[in-house]
C-alpha cells in the first residue's frame, strides 16, 4: 500500500498541467480580433486540455512591457502569447531576458529567437479585396451608389501595416477595377471614438464617396450610423458583422484570427510549433477571407459583383495577383 501511495505522489508531482497566458494589449470586448483570438484559444484549451488565462493590459503601452516581464518572471506559464505591432520589441527583449520561457506573438512579426514564434497576416490581401469590391460597388447601379467613382477608407490610427500594406493595397484593388476611381483616406486617431468616425464619414460622403472601408475598431460603428443616415455603404473588416446593419454593411473582409489562434496553440501543445521561426498567413492558408456565404451579402450584392469577387479571390490564392503596388 505504501508503494502505491508513493507511486501516486510521484505521478502527481510529474504531471504538469500545460498553461497558457494571453496578454491582451487593450481589452477584449469590442475588439473583433481579440474576441476571435480568445475564442480560438478557449476552443483549443477545451480540445487539448490545457489552462488558459486572459490578462487585459489596457491601452497604456507603458504597462505592456512590465506585464510581459512579470508573466515571464512568474514561471507560471508554458507559453505566453501576446499580440499586434506594438509588441515585437517587448517580446524580443523579454525573450532574451528569459531564455527558458516560450513566447508566441500573433498578428505581428518578431526577430526569430530560439524561444519565440511569431505569425502575421497578409493584411494587404484583405485590403485589396475590400478595394476591389468597393470599386465594383461604386461603378454599379446599386441603389446607394453614384456616378462619381469615389470610395473611402477610415483608419483608427496610423501604424506601419496601415500605411505600408492596407492603404496601398486598398487603393490598388480599386485601381485594378478602374484607374479612374478616387480614394479618400481619413484617420480617427482612436479605436474607440465613434463620434469622430461619424464626422469623418460625413465629410467623405459629402465629397461624393458612396462606400467606405472601415479599419477603425470600435470607432467604425459611428461611420456605420452615418452611412445609414446619409443613404451610403460601408465595408467591414476582420470579423463578419453585416447583421448589425445589412442594408449598409455590404460585406466584410475577414481575418480568421480564431482559426489562426487555434492552429498555433494546437501545434504548440503537440510540440509541433517551430520556435525560432515566423510565418505570414493569407488567402492561400485560409486565414484571409470574405463574406461570400453571408445571406445578406448574397441578397444585397448583385450576382455579377459576387462572381467577380470569387474570381479575384481565387487569383489571389493562386498568387497571380499582387495586392501591393
């Protein structure tokens, strides 16, 4: 009996519950990407039986590095996962200070270090699809489209991926449909100021824009409201929220962040994730999509536009279209 007890104690000591910390640079609620990432992590934790802890760091970047260091110093987690372009330097510095701690950076790329894996998305493909679609809409005879060939884009803020990938790809997508399409661009300066976004949308609509691509987080719903008031259109981003106003939100360019999070964590717990590497996922990997199957998209967007969007999506997948100029 004593030997059995001793054996059970030893097994209990050796069995380690795999544990993952998600450090959110901001807050989950109202942020489509974080909501999807958390959903993917929770689904993976259920399927593979590991613990996941969500830590919301808030919007003060000064806290992010401190919290990341504290998590690493605690030695409580097998994996520390964090997100977005505000974190690569913090991850790199903390990874060097804690070489035995493994880190994952999602939606941004870090320098390849032995204990770091990072993956980003081809945001330019998502923006290209939105630009191509916007140009098809503005050239159409849809009820809220006009003949001025003007489309818009509203960003929550200015950051490298926005200015180097999303804005130029949106413009290229539109110009590939018709080089005469004009693109208007505005910046809210906040991801949580819907009133400011509404003001910017009104300015664009008054200048003749009939459809705006929203990459503005929680601010974007202000532009949706203004589009409703003025009889115009918008295109969403990241997640599918057409059902919030189907007559106004024609389509959404999708970032399948929940699927990406699930894929990365499932590889990690199976010891199949290659730390010291980084990847970039897009249409070909199934991580960038479009709301092709949404019933409101099918109902409100003409068949010829929908067919053309499928064609260009497949061309992106084949690699025969370059989304950046």
